[in-house]
């Protein structure tokens, strides 16, 4: 299992009015994304709705480890999120 955690670069955070973002991909497929929005709109149901998938993602990682699959964690930055 290849897990890639992508965050905005410092330059991109600055150009986005200091709003940050995070994206997680598993084996190249995006499974999680959250980003800062307008403070009055920053709710679980709007800007952070992928949070509801965390339990499933944890189970997926657990099951992969239990099955003996490798686990590779990569942290990167990007100007594209």
C-alpha cells in the first residue's frame, strides 16, 4: 500500500491567502482531501466532509498490514491542491 500525503507548498499557501490544504492518495487514488475555506463555512459537512472516511481508511491500512502487504508513506508538497 502506497500512501501519499500531499500538502500545499509554503509559496502556494501564501498565494492562497494563507489557506492550507491536505490530500491523501492510496495507490495513486485520491481518498481524502480537506482545505481551509472561509471561517464561517468551515464545517464538517462542507470543507471537511472527507473526515467521515477516516475510519474506513484506518481499517484499509490495518487490513493491508494484516495481509502482509507493504506500507509506504510518502510526504510531499504541491502547488496543485
